[in-house]
C-alpha cells in the first residue's frame, strides 16, 4: 500500500518510537504490520537491536555546508544554468474560493522557516531575503489547459545564486476542462527539494494557511549532510565488485529510438508471472522486467544498474525540506535458467540488502571503487 521510500521512512519513525535501531530491511522482509511488530518484540526480548538512533550534531563552523548530493547537482547547474532537467514542479488543484493573499503569506512563512528554501548556492553561501528567494506570480490562459500552462512555466530556469530558488504560480485557464478550477504550481530546483520534500512543503503550507504553528525543525539539512559524511560507513559493502571480474558492459544493438526519444524493449515475460515470486514488491517486479529486457544487450549475465533511495534516515529531518536522494548501484545477475518469479524474488532480496546501506553517499561508493581499482563503467 505504499512505496519503498515511505516504507523506509516508516522504519525510521518506528525506530524513534521504540528507541531502538530497527533494521530497514525488515520493511521488506516483514510483509504485514503484525509480522513487523512480532519481529520487533522478539528482537527486543533477545536484546537483538543496536542502541537507539544517534544524535545529529549542530553545525557551528559551516552552517551552510553542502551535502554530497548538493555538490553533484550544483556542479551540473554551474555547467549550464539554463538546463531545465533538474526543475521540480507539482501542480495542485485548489478550491475556487481559496484566499490567494492568505496562501501567499503562508508560503512566505514556510520559506522563512526552511533554511534550504532561502539559502543561496553562491561561492559564499548566505541567507537570501524571502522575497528574493521566492517569486510569486499569477498566470491565466485563454486556451491552454492548466497542465500545458504548468509545463510552459516549468521551462524557466532558476538562479541558485541570486534567486529565486523557488517559484509559486497561481494558475487559471479558460479551457473547457479547467474553467472555475484554479490551481497552484510549486517549482524548485532539484538541489532544493525532492518529491518527498514537496509533500513536507505542502503540509506546512497547509498548516500556515490554517493559522496553525509550523513544526519545530530538530536539525537542518546541512547538519544532516555533515553527519552523513562523518559516519563510518563502509562503501565496499554496497559495491563489492571484484576488480578482476567486473560486471558486463552494455552493448545496445537496437534500431533508432521511437519518436518519443526512447528505445522500447519489451520484456519477454508478463507482470503476473513475475508477481508469483514470494515476497516481491511492485518495484522489484518492474526492476526484474527491466533486467530481463536488458540482459541480451549486456556482455555478461551479471551487470550493473542503479536505483534511487531516500536519505531521510533520521527522525530529526522528518520536517526538513531538502534533497534527500541517493543513487545506489546494484549488481543484477539474470540467470537464463531461472524462472521470472524466482528472479523477482532474488531481486527483492537484493533490494532489501542494498537499502540497508542507503545512507552511504554515492560519491563515497565511487571513491571506494576507484581506490580498489574497480574498472569504471563504460556504458
């Protein structure tokens, strides 16, 4: 009934409530709430948990230190500030009678409350005035639908140094499908927010709009990033590649892409067949289908693929807006002798094992591979 990111956030909240460090793999191996509760009780009685969650220290010397994820995205933005690939937007339908001025006051309060929403990404990072970090406008179209209007607006780049780094657009359309149904478009650069943070942002806008106090921020995004760097996490556990036997390389031998710009590869197996594997999840099913489709285009049965995981791994950042995403590399082995259901089960187990290391920064994984002379991927 949810996504893997929500499942991981659930485990963080359970760990906080129980005052023990519940392994995140239990979110995937315990399939029901009853099973999870029983496993926690059994491990608690056997003293099978490590101590509770660590405290994230307060940043004093560098209050605006970049996370490793921010560093990567900032590098991309500096290469081309007009690049729109990392624009993040969400369109919200709202009641026709909503109070626009009240909403604008609410969003200003949230931007002031969240450091990432008003901190520049210049050479020397500093806090921007709210009206410089945030831009609010009203747009109306006589012909285009709200969705088309939102897409056009999301083509606009962000100025991460001088602002705005977030924009809000009140939208109306005379299109037959949208008459009398206004919407609000929230836009940020990906360095500022991920999809989960948009949920946090909207919840806090709603609180401010209704005149309720905003939740306390127990830690900042920058402090969480620094804490992540300082932890003794072993990157080789995530990417245990033998330098003498690297995974297969991608060798696409396909016709030209379709008009939509993609190469379409059909997996020779149905979803129903994949879902017959015990303990599989929808994501594991999709990943298995992708692996089966891509296997003929690799030089070995074992090849690499990356999944994106949530870094919202501590209750102190539950109410924080930021870029809480981390790529994790997987080594998939598509044995032609296995059934699709068996492979889906193996992929589910691999995901559970890998997600236990979701807090290891991707940059650290890459550095560890280089230090061990693991060949860089050629595809």
